[in-house]
């Protein structure tokens, strides 16, 4: 599966796929488990995480989980 190229969404706004990946990270899942759950390759999950980290200005899974908690 190809990951769509980054679009023109506002900073901090995640696509539906990025949101799915981010929520699974928040639940404590590993990249390979996320890949299996969403039928992606582990590399696709890495690409999504890289984009998510950039969009949300975070640098770790823990920071991502905390940021998601504050977005609710």
C-alpha cells in the first residue's frame, strides 16, 4: 500500500489514517502490531509516525500519547 503524499492540511491536523495510527500508539501498540491491525507494512507505519511527529511537534511515543490526551 502506498502512503498518500503529504497534503495541504493545517499544521496539527491529522488525516484519518494518521489519527488511527496515533491512537494505536497511544494504546501502547508496537509498530509491527499496528501494521498488522491496519493491514499496513511496518515501514508504512514508520512513515505515518514520522508525519504525525512533525505535524504535532513531538519527538517520542510518550509525547504523542500526551498530546492526544490534550486534544480530546
